[in-house]
C-alpha cells in the first residue's frame, strides 16, 4: 500500500519511491508494463499529474522506459541484491545512483545530460595511426615501469600544450598524470588529508563531492552565484581547500571574475589552504579567448586539474594535475613507486597526439562544430525560455519561469525523448531560487539532431 | 658536524642520515665523490665498518652509486625542494621513500628487489598483434564510456581464466577491473570504510600498508609465521578486514595451511569482517598444483585481488578484484558512473589475450623459465646460507646466521653489484627473530645472470 505523505506536494514522490522499491526488489519484473497513468490515478485516488511525475522520475533514473503510444515498461536491472539500501548519507534521498552503466543514453533520442562527444567527431584514424606508430617506435620500452608521476615525454607535451593553448607556464616536473579526474581527486585527498573539510560549489557536478566522500573527505557546499563561489561563506568554513571551476562553472555556467579570483587566492594564503582549479572544459570557450588560469596567478596555492575525456573520448582514462611544488614533493615521497594509474602505451600515444599538433587541430574542429550546434540550439530555445549562456563552454542554462516545477520540466522533455536535468539536480543543499532552470549540456548533440 | 647517538650501534645510521641530508639539500652535488671509507673513518674517529654500513645504506636507497675500484658517487636527484621532511608517521624512520623513479635498477648488475619481468620474456609480438586486431575489430566502439566495473568481455574472460587456471567458479558479474593493485586497495577502503583498522601481515610488501594509509585507513600489523597470519593476535584487534597472501606470503614465502584458512574465515564470519586475498603471484607456483583460493571457500567474505603487472608487464596497469555480492552492490551504487580507471582499449586487448589462450601459454613458458632460474639460484646458494623456499612463487628467503647484521648482508651484496633487501625491511613493527634473512626475489633475473 502506498503511504502518501501528509504534504500533498510529495505525493508523486511517495508513489515514485514505492514503485522504485517494487522494481528493485523484483516484485515488478523487467519488461513488465506499468498500469496506464489514468488507470493508476483512478485506482489510487490521485491526479493524473501525480502519476505522470512519478513515472517521469522513474524514467529519468532509468527504472522504467517510456515507449511512445504504448506506456511505460520496467527496465531489466542486473538482479543485484540489496539495491534498496541507503546510499552514502551525504547523498541521501532523491539521488539514487543508476544501476545500469552506459545504457541510459540509448532510450532517449537526445541526451542533454551526458557530455559524450559524438563518435564521428573523434579523430579515430589519426589516433589509430599514432597508436601503431608508438607500438613500432617504442617497441619493448613500452613494458617498462611508468614513473608514478607519469611519462616524462607526456609531461613535457602537456606543459608545452598548456603554454600554447592557455598561456600557462608550467614546469613539466610538477605535472602528475592519472587515470581521469575522479582518480586525481582521490590523489588530492591523499595529499591534503581528511581532517579539514573541502569546500565545493553548490550546485556542482555531483560526481565531485561523491568522489571526495568516497575518499573519506568531508565536503561542505558553498553557494555559487554569477561571480562564482561566495567568498564570505567560504571564509566561515575551516576548509583545507576549495574546489572551483572558475573558467566555466558547472552547471551554472558562471565565469569567475578577476576580483573573486584574487579574493580566493587571498583566502588560500590566509588559511594556508589550496584551490583546486577544475578546468574541465576550458578548451571549449566558444566566444573570445581562454581566460587566464588561476594556476598562473598563484602556482603555489592552486592544484590545476584537467582531463582529455571531454575532448577526446570518455573511454580514454587520462587526466593530469599540476601540483604546487610542496604537494608534488609530498606526492613523490608518499606515493609508492610504479603506481602510475595509466599505461605507458596510452601516455605515449597522447604525447604523440599533443606533440604532433593533432590534438589542437581536433579541438579547433570541435569548436567550429559546437559553434554551429550552439547557434541552432539558441534559435530553437528563442522565445521559449530565458537563456543564460556565457559562451564559455558546452552547456547553458534555460529558465522556464512559467513551469510548475523542475520535475515537470524534465517530464515534458522526457516525453519528447529528451533527457535533461535541472540546476536543482546538482544541488548539495537546497537553493529554491535556482528552481525552474534546465541545464542544457549540448556536448553530446549532433548538429543534425537540431535540424 | 655529525651528532653520533650515545648508542654506538646507531653510529652508522647517524652518519648515513647526515650524508643523506647533505645530498638532499644540495650541499653534496650529483656526481661528487664521497671521501674514501678509510679517510672518512679516520676523520670522524669511527670504524671503517661504520662508514661502510652508512655508504651501503645510501647506495641501497639510491642516494649514492658505488663504482668498482673508484669509490662512491652522489646520484643526481631531481632537485625537488623539501625532500627531507618526515614521511607519513606510520613509516617514520628508516623507510625513506626513493626519490627517483625507474632508475634504481640500472645501477646494479643484479636486482633481487624489484620483480620486473625480463623484457625478452614478454610476448611482445603477440601483444602488438592483438592491439592491432582490437583497433581494427572494435573501431569506434573503443570510444564508448567504459562501465565502472569494467568491460563485460574482459570480466567474462577473467572469470573463464580463473576457472581454467585456478578452478575458481567466479560469477563474472562480481569482478571489478581497475588500474593495478594499488588502485584496487583504494577501492576496498572506499567500500569497507575507515572506521575500523585493517590487519596486515608483518612483514609484508610495504606498499600495502602505505597505500591503505594514503587512503585514510589505519593498518595494524599481525605477525605472520610459517602458517600465515597469527589468528590469536588477529582476534584481539577490532579489524574490519585482514589483508593476506595465503598462496605465497610476501616476503616470508609462507603458504597458509587449510586449518588457518578455515580459522580466518571463522574470524571473518564472527566479526562480520572481510578477508582480502592478495593472490599476486599464484600463477607462478613452480612446484605442484595451485592451491585452492580462499575466495572459493567463502565467496561472501573474501575480496580476491590479482593483477597482470607481474605476469605481463609493470607498465600495464591492469588488475581486478572479485567482490562479495554485498560489496559489489555497494560499489555499483556508490561509485560514479564512467569512472573505470582502465581504458577500454587495454581491457579489450587483455580480453583477447586471455580468450585466445595467449596469456596461459605465456605463463607456462615463464614457469619453465623460472624453474631453470630457481634451480641455478639454489645451486649458487647451496652451502652459503639456509634456504627457505616453498616453491610457491618467485621469491625465497636465505638466512645467513653467521653475518653481523642485515645492513652488512645488504652491503656485501651491494659491493658485488647485487641489490637486495632483508625481511626486516618489510617489517611494520620489529621482530628481531627475523634478522639475518635476505629476501631473494628472482622474478627479474635472467638465466644468464646466474651462469
């Protein structure tokens, strides 16, 4: 029996929870069709909208799959026991991690959540050619133990690339190569410790605090506005580090102005803390020149993190951090030898890609492509919502002031085969003023999808 | 000025420390020659043996390089500041992590510490051929996001391999692929938490507790004897898990008998804890059949960990864990999507290697090879020491009861161009009864080196 909350507003949520538990526990089996919205609404004595919202939430999270004109069907889950246990307390209610991996995308004709590069844009033949070349050129050297901070050739290639593309003067020595951003966040926790909390932007890419939490670090949310992180709130926390994305905040799109950058550096200096500069999509600034990095402003206080997953392919687990010398030193002392997390072969291939200029040519092609996508997208959105877009990367925020609630926005989109999330989905603590804002990540869109 | 301890026994250590600091701080420069032992001994009013021991320790740790007939020369360090800060408290005095990466091996003609497969044994042409095939066959599918637990094809291939080689019946679903053993230890901490300590074998591969410590977990040493971990001591700790290598303990070589295995499982059941079965070299049991794994005895309590770094190449960062269903479930719920730490390309190549039987052919060739190496080695050692060898893997213990101390054993070896460590180098807390035992890891030896 469904136990509706006293609060009428949460009816859809109770219904959604009950159905979810039935799916997880196996009471409802994969392939089974849910009752029609109208029938279930009548049966339970609730409105059709309530049922619609519950179904929409289940669909958005991959528990059911809507099929046009034939209703909603339960997805096959991987029959893993105990799925309905609570997840980590930081991410309690409402953030049920998806049970399936890599399959969600396929049920939607258009995915505005995952930022996966359309496959046809990847320079596959170049990459394959470089792999073959590395295999021939390096031969058995590829078997050697990789230094824990990464292959020297790749470190130099990254340093040179950062200079060419971002004007950053980075001593290649202080670069550490690692298997993707998540891995590098873990390294950061290992270097900065778990005694003091980490300030993270609210809202943010939820992977960030969840990876910190997995690594035993406590995260405290700090509101992020048009000008980036709120420094006054930050000052009140005894944080050891602030994780920010100053070039293009995800999901708000905010670009941190120089005054706030300076204030943040002052904060780090005054508390002997660090700034983690997450530069995840700075390559894709579509308007104007890339901004000066914070790392360039204060190399002794800033850990700069970036990856090639966004610009090359998510299947390549390759990122890097530029560490302040004191942290690099700690890394070299405390990490075990031979514990590089990326194979030498992949490091050499990427180095060849950077050194040969192939990567920059690829990024510049991508930027042209995304300028077209963005133009078409802005045309489509015109008049339907308020668009907040700084042109600094591959997502924008669309506000629908006349909609009822965020769930409704997602539901309407889902019924049209569009998967999207709202700013509220990325909040760690509530900020009702950010309601009714859809986050439109267009990095996975093809130009044809918008015709 | 050198400040000798009151305790005469530590004279060499004070000398070693002073010299080390001078090298790190740059007072003594790379390439500089140390004074002759005799001259320095006279200058300081200590015995030549004291100087010899200090130089030996410096050489063993890569700060100086002995050149035959011309003395000791300071190595070039990477001029990183603050190198002389203390390392993690768990590994305080005497365990100075090496400053250099991948270069130590070259200065010794014979390295009995690092277990790096001689390059000529790696099936390079097979590997390169498989890589080309994967590149052609999979094409753009290689760009897809990798499921966080690993590529399904590789998981099946590992499961089938474990059945063929070890008689293990493992549901491929519960396998998690990760970038090497160190990465997987981190995952284990993320799953089992940091509230309760982890029991580790004393002595052990020191990377193990240092990686746990980096991940914020506390380690408690439990003495390991001929029959593996001491269960009575284990029972007194409120540990959440015991990390053991039952097939072939490193470095003692002990093989855990069935009674102790059963006792360990009883322990895990009674405290609701887990056993981490580190099966790092079970492929290389040179005498008799491989032992039954603990994972097969109690899949709900055992996390089985193994890698391909030992049997293929250390530059390939590829390992896997077989998780109990409850932990697998937790992994799938709490880890962010798309966070696999190994690229799809490498996973597909390894899957092809396992499925095609190439890996097993390679291991069987290696075993024949190492049988020869071991035979020659035992001949060489005969009469010079007491050998403890169970034939269960690629290292053995040689006891030199008539030597003065462990430092002397290493020094004598270093002067002959041989790098080795003693059991005491792998201790977390002291066990004087294990003195005078050299650990001879012959996995990096070529047969010719023993002629």
